[in-house]
C-alpha cells in the first residue's frame, strides 16, 4: 500500500510519471507473485515463482533508488520503502537459495 501512496504523491512530470508507473507495476507485482508462490503445486514451481518475486523486488528497489537519486522524490516514505525493498530482496534471495537445497 505504501508504494501506491508514494506514487500518488509524486510530482506531476513526464519523468516522475514514467518512473512512478514502473515502480507501481513492479512493487505491486511482488505481492501478487509471492501469493502465487505460496500456492505452488510443486517445489520446482515454488522455486520458479520465488525467482520472479526476487526479480520484481529488485526491480522495485531500482526504481525507488532512481526516484531518490534523480531528486524527483525524497522524504521518509521513500527512505522507508528503499530500506524495505532492500530487505525483501535479501529475504527472497535467501528463500530461493534454501529452496534449491
């Protein structure tokens, strides 16, 4: 929900709209794909879905960092989301590695 709030609060410019749309897409995809992973019918399917979750979380982190580095957005919400996205990437990487053992 915080990614939705962040994107809604972006300034109205072409650059912010493009980056915001990408961040919103990948940020909301993390939850949807994680939900799919938890409903996987096999270990192989779970590993595949968790890989997608990891990629989407990392992509979200990229867009959030781009918002910060470009100066298009700053503030506590963005800082918190960058920290959370970084933590989620680490968690999903660990889950993916352990699932392959």
